[in-house]
């Protein structure tokens, strides 16, 4: 631009006869300067050409977006994760997760038992009907708090008598039937899976990863395993999980109940007629026709006695019925319990929470303390994966839990 002005002036001084042409050059130069100044004002700075956010609002690598908050809904899912209320994960306000320890589980367990004794009545402790007051106290009185299915079987092979009948929601017809001895199934479900006390850290992380990145798989459906299922109803630790809460599951029963009764009473479960042993072999089952009846299973004709397969747990869960993840694991097979548990390969199956029958030959030292927390409930051991469960941000007000600082952990979920 300067050179153009200079040339224009020289042209005007040296060539008087071209005055008109020089004036035109000066006019063009001034116009060019004005346009250049305007462009310089509106053009973006070099640094702004590399904005920290693109047109979709995503942050460019290397920029600090500041604290963010990721929140999942608290309404239970009706797809794969039935009856689980998601944990509110606020990354800006939460401190280290408070790990569910033996002390905390024992405190909540004792509190629930006191509530049952206060708010449930019946002809015996094995047939209690609970009030809506208990459902309200335990935050089970909202209709959207839990998804309940109607059992597909109405005529069972044995007389149906739940230990605990629990109303949920605000309708009398909406109830859960808990069948395990000593209300073990209800206590375990409420502490570990209802979403009112604790949440599974790995399951929650998988859910968040899937929500934020579609290429991450969702967490597996809630699942159970029960060996010693008997007829699938009487004293079952998993009946409510499968028949009413929509969990998927595997039932193992070596007696004739595994041929006729269990498939009839629990049609939504996968049933294996076999035993569990330390090593793969076979076993002979005695006649159990007095217990395994079939008044309505007319098409089923069990054989007595019978030679059946006896699997180790790695074979059963790794090959016969592959299960890489089990949320609730129940083992109650009398004298075979210890051998079956010792055969477990935790690298094959990730067991989150387990109930194992207490027997004289099964001391607490049998369970690896580096893998599981443990406590005792009546005649069973309650086990849960170490560092796997943590307290939810908002615990049900009816459940008073005071966690010590020593129970906090920043380690990754197991």
C-alpha cells in the first residue's frame, strides 16, 4: 500500500500531464487501505482459530473443561436391570465412596429385622404379613420405585407359603413374596440391590460408560445362581428375584425335583438336573419322591433312582451354562457345599454377592478375605465382593447408617 502511494506521488510530480491518472491511483490506494483496516479489525486472532469447543460443544484435547456433573436417573429400569434404583453419581460433590463393610451390613441387617418384628404379623415367624407402614419406612411405597412382575405359575407343585409378604407401592395388590428362611432373600436384596442402601460400583461404572459412549457394552442383566433349589419355591433364596423382580437365573438341583418340580414352578429360570462336586464326575441320587411331588405336572415322569452328572463349578459356569457375572449366588447343598465352593474359579465367574450355608466343616477362614467381605446371618454366611459395593448418596431416611471415615476408599471397584 505504501509503495502504491509513493509511486503515485512520484508519478504526479514528474508527469504533470498525467495528473488525472495520478489522482485515480491515490483514490485506489486510500480505498485499499480502508478495506485492509476493516479486515484487520474483524479477522479472528490466531489463538481463536483453535477454539476449545467445536460446533457440537465438545472440548478439544488439552483443554480443561472444568468440573462436570454426571447424574443418572433414580427411576428403576424396566429393561434389563429390573428393580434397581440407579445411584446418583455427582462427581463435583461426592467424596471418596463409602465402602460397604461388615459393620455397616450388620447394622442395617439388625435394623431391618427389628422393623419386621414391629410391622409384620402372622400366625408364625414363617408366615408374616407386613404393613404399608414398613414399606413407607423402607422407601418402598412409591409406585415407580420398583418394577414387579406377576408370577407365571399359579398352581405350584407344593403348597405355597412365603415367609414374608411385603407390600410395595400404594396398592394392596402389589406385594412381594419372600420365601427364604429367616427373610434372608429380602434382607440381601434390600441392602445390596434395592438402591436404598448400597450400589454396585462396577455395574454403575459400566452403565455410565455405556451412557456416555455407545461403543461400551451395557452392564449385564441382574442374575442369580442357586444350587440346592429343591422344588424352586419352598425355602428358595431366589424365588422372588426370578418370579417377581425379573432377574435371569440358573437353578441346579440333583434330586427328582430338578426333573419335574423346578421347571414347572420356575419356568423363567434355566434349570440343570445335576450335582456339584470338587471334580467332574457322576452321582447317584436316592429316591426323593416324598418331597418332590407332581400333582399338576402330569406330563413329567421322573425316574428313581438315577445316575446324574456332577459338575465342578468352573465346568458348570464356564462350559455347561456359561456365566461370567452373577449378582446373587446361593450355595446350599449340605455336605457338598465346601467342595463346591473350593472349586470356584473367580477368574471365570465374577460373583458379586453370595450366600453360603454354614456347616461345621466350613469355618470363616474358608473365604478369602482379600476377595470377599463376610458376615453371618442365622445359618448362612453373607459374602460380597471386596470394594464392590458402596453406600448410595441418599440413603433411605428409615435406614440409619453411620459410616466411619475408615470405611472410605478411593480404590477402583472390584
